[in-house]
C-alpha cells in the first residue's frame, strides 16, 4: 500500500471513530504550539519567550533517584502538607495535579454530565475552561466581562440552575485585573445551592491580598485553583493544586489518574515549598514587580501604545494600532509575545510577559526600533 493510500485510510478511520463533539474542536493555541517551528530553528539568534507568562528565573533543585523505580504516591504527603501550610488550608482541602489545567478538567469530568450539563465563563479570560468543557462534551455559556473587565453580575445571575460550574479568573488572564471580592461573594451566594464557583488564582502571588483561600469554610461551593508555574518559576514540572471543601476533593480523587504526580516533580515541588524555596519565590516576585513597573513606564510614553487592564499578574496588556505589523516585526527578530486580539473586547491587543532585565531591555529596544522604522506612530 502506498504512503498516500495508507494516510487516506488512517484519516478515514479516525473520522469514523472520533467522538462527535471533537470534530469541530479547535485545539488550544498554547504559546509553544504557536511558535513551535521557531523554537526548532537553526538560526543563531536566540529566541526570547515573553508569551507564556513564565518566570524569567530558573532555579536549581536536587533529585534523589532512589525511588524512581517505584510508582509515585497519588497525593505525595510532602507536597500536600507543605502546600496546605503555605495556603492556610488543611490537608483534606487540597488536591495536587498535573498543573492547574488538570484541575480544570477534573472538575468538569466530576461535576458535569457529558451532553447534558454546562459551565459558565466570563471572557476575555483563560481559554482552557472552554476547551476542557468542549473536550468532555460539556456545554459552555458566556457572560462577558464589563468594559472595565469587572464581572457582569446580572448576566451571571441569569444562569442560575443552567450551569454546574462558574469559572472566575482572578487575577484575570489576559487582562491582569483583580475581580472585586464583593463580586465573587455575590456569585458564590447566588449559586450556593446549584453550582460550584471556581476562582482561578494562578497569578495570586502577584496579588496575594485578594486570595479567597481563607474563605473556604464560609462557602461550601467555593473551589480555588493554584499553580507552581508562575511565581514559583516551575512551569516545566506541571504542578497545580485544587483547594476545596473535603467532599469536593474526595469526589475529584475518584476521577484523577492513579499516579498523577511523578516522583521527580514531587521532590522539586517540596523543595520549592520549603522555607528557603518560599523566601526565594518572594524575592523573585519583588524583582518581577520592579521590572513590570519599569516596563509599563517605558511603554506608556509611546504614542502608539495604550495600556489595557491592570498589572496584578506578571504580564502587561496593551493595545496597538499597528498590532500585526509590530507582532510580525518582533517575531522576525525572535522576540515572542502573545497576540490577544481574538479575545472579546481585546481588538489589537498584545500581551507581554515580564522577563529578565536583559529581555525587557531587548524588547523595548525592538519596539522603539519598530516605531522609528514606521515613522509616525498611530
């Protein structure tokens, strides 16, 4: 059989067998997927990745290989105890997973019946809530944010008894805005007997005063998502946490994989959550905050750029009339930021992850060079 005939046969088989709800599904465009070819380029120019909200810091860890021949614990006690102490919850209110993304999927799988139930999202926001739901054949309802990126409370309330989970991202990605505590409280109370309210706190270390972790005992339907990917500079190990009341955690344990946390990941996570690890994380947060402030000051004096949203995370969102031209120019120079213009109410918007001192200087130099080449900024 020729290669072309074999390919056609396989594609036909896949088309017949694939789940119906996946046929029209567009995969999530992760930062790495968008520029995968550039990552493998033989060009001597080193890419600068400021498009995935990763930390610019890379910290060292030790690895004990004596247990690598054994299956790991489903919920390693060293990680559970350390993170529970850090977050101010008890051990039974915590689940560790392969990134917060797995936490999103587990919640949908555990609390939404495929082909029947629905979730609610508030765009512009993180795209994986909808992707995970659609993958599980769960419907997605939308209550867009207001023009100031606050929650549209009345629109959200209209979905009472129509959704099983409400996802709220705070600080929100990609707008960098904090959702007011009063608004989250209203949503929790309104859905107290009908839906889980999931507050995604992936960026909470950059706005720690707004965490809802101390409120778990106040709201039985509250769920909080956390991660080591951002402030802890550990995106590469895929380690996230779900904080919730014990009955919710017990249910999630029914659907999680038998061995979700590889032994090396557990060891690194435990070290990151030690006293020294937490001290280092806090020092690096301060360094990122300093660079973020400098980056904002430099951007906002450019006549072609308008800062959008807020800065409660480790990134900056801005609007640019020459969005596509600027994006193309940066990509041609191996400088990768994130185009958010497909998101609702974010036309011509780009998002910059705060990088190292050197990376930020390189980015600003390129943006200034772009405008000088362009002539008159719009």
